[in-house]
């Protein structure tokens, strides 16, 4: 395996460190929702001014910290939860969703053959680069056939993210190519580009079972969620929720193949390979996109 280590040595933290502060805000709100922290309290704990924190969070998410707090407050969602509505749907019902049309990435996908998968990447050239995103540093990997990997990393964890991703296809050749991966970054994280007439190509590299699970994930629209048991039923193995959970966790193309929209049986967010706080951030960000006017 060949790599260019230069990209792993330089600072790829998003400009201004916006995500790190937003991550802390989301974490505080998600953990302390029962105390209903005010904007002033959040600002004081994070060493920011209320005005600055409000502007930053609103610019990043498209909604205020108070609106996000309302969306994750169990007390406010009690009536909906008692009626059997999953937590995520209840959160959206409480104000994150809006009248705007449904936005989502327009992609076309293919899967490599079982024979190709067994080669563990042999013969593949994977181009990679780190890019700023709303959710921290994004490691994007692509082959000549399309996007093959997308991972997230907090500041200082870029090397681990690269090692995690490259270990999935240890026999591939890895080449840093920021220009090649930049086109994907611009398409993925810019909602204005989600409806481009030309579909974005994605290549799924996994076992037959994993690919089936990932294809089900691709069908989950923004603002919706599916439980692991729902996904298991769709891949014709209703009792294989645990195996489905493992396949969801092994998804190599975060955000694009929306494993963050998979929930536990009770509607709980459960785990996420790139961190539960990031999963909350992605769901909140997506909900904010839904609520924006046309």
C-alpha cells in the first residue's frame, strides 16, 4: 500500500473551528436538555458571548440553539412518544421540519463483484483527501468508478480515520489527490448541488449482505428514519437485526449512504461509528435543511 503522508501531517481543521464549538453546543444540549439550558448559560459554559454563540450556531445549522433544544427535549416530545412516534420523528414534529421540498443527494450506485471484494482492494487505486465539512474534517476516498469512502475526524484524529478506512481495503494503492476529491466534497456538503441533473456516482465495496443493507439505507429519505429490524425485514432476514447493525456500522460512505438515519427499536439514536454527537449533529443539520424556504 502506498500513501502520501503529507496530508496526514498538516492541519485540516475547518476554518475557524466552527464544528468543534458547534459539537460542544450540541453535546451540551443533548445531555442537559432536562435542565433546559438558556443561551446565556450555554455561552457562559463555553466561554462565548450569547450573541456570538447564537450567530455561529444559526449560521451553521440554519436554526437557533433554542430551536435545536426544543427538538431534542423529551418532555416536549412526551405526547408524541406516548402515541408511539419514534424520537427522531417526534423531534422533527416539534419544529425542525418545514414546508420546503425534500432535499437529498441524487446518486447512482453500483457494487463491486464478490470476486473483486475478496481481493481486498488489489488492483484498485483510491484517491483521497481531507476537506472541511459541517461535521469536522471529512476524509473522502474515490476510485475511477466513483465515491468509495467518506469518514469524519475531529482535530488531531485524521491519521486514525485514514488508517481505519484504508484497513478496509489493505491491498489498494492510495494516492493523495485533493483536486479529485474536492469535486465530491463540493457536491456532498452543498445542499444547492444536491439536485444536480448529473447523478453522483458511488461504488459500494463490501460483502453481498453489507451491500444489500447499504442499498436499503440509500432509500431512507432525509427527515425519516428506519429501525434495524425494519432494515432486516427489507433484506429478507427479519431476525438478523444484530447482523444488520454490524453492516450499518461498517458502512464506508458516511452521510451519503445515510447510516445516521438508522435507529434502535425504541427510536433511540444508538451508536455511530463516527461518534454519537456527530450523528445528532447530522440529523439536526439535515432537519434544518428541510425547514429552509425554497
